[in-house]
C-alpha cells in the first residue's frame, strides 16, 4: 500500500508539473500575440529551409513579407503575393502571369502570412521546451503538438526572443520526416510603407496574362 501511495503522489506531481509547463508555454505565446497586435505594420526578412533525408531533399531560400492587419505583400521564390483585404494577387514574373482570386476568410485552414504569427492560438497542446543562446539572444522554445490526428505535422517548435517577445524561428517536423524551418533575419515594425503597398496595380504589368478565378 505504501508503494502504491508513492507512485500515486509521483504521478500527481508529474501531472502538476506538466500542467504548469503547459500554462507557462501558453502564457508566453499569449504575450507574443499581444505584442504583435500593438504594431501598425511588420516587415520581415526571412530564410526558409526544407529538409528530408529519406527523400534526399535539402532546399533553402530567402524571402520578405510586409504585414498590416490581415493585409500582406509577400515575395518568396520569385513570386509576389498581395492581399488587399478582398482578393489575392499572385504575380509570377517568370511566366508573366497574374492570378486573381477571392480570399475565403471563413476557411479556417487557409494559410496566410499574417496567420503565421498567430496560428498557434488554438488547436494545439503546449509544452515548455529548451532555452538557447543565439548570438547573445535568449531564445525560449515552445513545443506545439497538433490536436487533430489528421494534421500531417508531428510537432512544431516556436523560438521566441525572451527580451522582445518576437518570434525568432519556427520549426515544423512532419510525420513523413520532413523538417521545415523559417528563421527571421530581420524583424522591423511601424515602417513608413506607401499607401499602395498592399494594392495591386495592373498598369505595372502591361504584358502579363491575367487569370481571374473569381
């Protein structure tokens, strides 16, 4: 009986510690979300890498994105995407083609650049992970485990700058062995962006084929 009580109290202590770590992780993510909402706009330069040893895939590329609320202007892998609040404009200079489509804001699964900074607010289990020193910056990692069994991601690690409460990197580990990492090289806020920064101007692309999906 004495052994039973020892095991019982050990389990209680373990669950209590896990609950505390989960709450601490959630609180840090809430701080990140609250900080993001204080900015008028955000301009990010980032590095993106994709690695899958089994498939012998190792890719790396750079990009940048400007965000203002739900609006965004993304440049990545030679393609520009602009969302003006109503429609998404995908500009592909290599093909001289522009695709215009409506954005369905009722689609909770739709992934947009703006959601990349807030996607973690629901649908995950949280746990406190390691603290790393990156060039003098303290980066605290929070581990996210998707609640849905249909999610193809095994786990997600979000690295957060302890001092600024800004996201430093995001690491996704897929169930198929794929690892993707997005690292923020530059995080600027409240920049003097032009009023047309999130507006598509068709006159800039006189010879482009326009593909309207709406």
